C-alpha cells in the first residue's frame, strides 16, 4: 500500500467535470500510480490544504500505519489554518478551515476577514513560511526513516524554491535575517544528505506544475489553474516509474 497526501493537485481537482469525490478519486495521479503498480493507495489529500494539515494528517496516519511507501506533495507555504466553526460557507473535512491568500474573500465574518488579510499583508513572511514547511518536511523524513518507510517529497508548484531563493539573494546584514538564513541553510544541508526530496533549495524547480509545463500538458478545462487529466496521467506514471526505478517499492 502507498500513502499519498497533498492539496488539490493530489486530490484531483480539475480532473472531473464537477470535481465530484468519485471523479477526482478515479482520475487523480495517486490512483493512476497505484493502478500502474498494482498497489492499494491511501490518498489523504484535501483541496486548499495548508502544509500544517498535510503534516498533521500524515503524522497521525504514520503513527498507526506502516505503508510500503509515502509520497507527499507539499502545498504553498503561505497557506495556513484557522479553527473557527462556521468560518466559510462550506466546511472542510479536517474540521479546521484552510486559509489561502486567494480565499480570504470567502470568510463570512468581516472582522476576521480583515484580520487575516492584515496578517497576510503585514505580518506573514514568505521566508518564515518556507522555514515552517522545511520543518514539516524534516519531521516526516525523520518519522519515515525511523519506521523504515521509503519517502518521496516534492512540491505542487515551485513556490517554496522561490521563497527560499528570495531570502538567500537578499543582501541584508540584520541579525534577524542572518539567523533566518542560518536556519534555512540547516534544512537545506539536511536534505542534501538525503535522496528523493525536491523543491527545497535554490535552483531546485521540480514540481507537478513545472513537470506539466515542461511536457506541454494542458491545464484543466473544468477548473482553471489546476492540472487536467492528461497531466495527472503523466504524474501517475512519473511516480510509478520513480518508485520502481529507485527500488522504493517491491
């Protein structure tokens, strides 16, 4: 059995006309990879997921299960969680609302919407969000190594690389910037000593989105900004081939 987690790119949004649960499950790349490998698949991804949710649900699953392999496709580091029942007009399966910079206008409460927009505009740092994601990635790495589970980690888009590159290219001598760079570099060096992790350092652009573009695969006709079925078929084969070529699965 292979475990997958991620956001809408892993869930399969854009592969079905109305993004039904059944359609997304049928056409998403984890299902395709499982079919090609002849393996059962557990896909715990959810649309609009923050990396907080991906990390938390993966740790919970691995605390109780030992799959043959784990494949995590991390989302945008800027996404976050807010626990406030009734925050949106529709709920999320996790019970904790997933906030993205693009969906704040869907928040019903005016003052909370203003507060979150202010947080994104004046408080949140791309570099700090990138550091948080690197910590989540290292946590899953350590857990999988402790349990002897092969792990592949990549990004849905090359956003993490961009945030890290912007920080490392900043010519700042402030104490705070230097300390943040030191912490980012620690995790870059950490992953440099390991295999099968992508998109965590400057120049490492590998992601679902870059693979889609490099192979001239169209975006979805049903959900603009998401990969279509052809891209998911490609990604399913990519993961299937990767796991076999690197002997990560029997």
